[in-house]
C-alpha cells in the first residue's frame, strides 16, 4: 500500500541530472583512454556544478515529513 502525501518532494530538473551523468560518463571514458589531466578536469567540472545545484535545490525544498507522519498515524489508527 502506497501513502500519498499532498506535498511531494521536488526532484531536481532533468537537465541538471543529464548534464551530471553525461559529464561523469565522458570523464570516465577519457580516464580509460589515458587522456591528460587537464582534459579530465574539464570533463568533470559540469558534473561538480550539477551536483552543487542539485544539492542546493534539495536543501531549499520544503520538508514533506509532517504530512507523511500524519498519513502514517492515520493508517496506524485504522488497524
């Protein structure tokens, strides 16, 4: 049984996630190909920037703990 809350947590924008994963994949491929360190650093910079933006958005998002706790309490009363 799934519990639905009125205030669902926000996921980061898909663009930031795609940018982060793509640059990590590019950096891993370049690392496997023995690319110079400067090229590796340039490939990983967008991944680090994406992680910072995602973490910043996550800390600013409202916490859904209160509605979830109320839903759990309602379920426990009915059993």
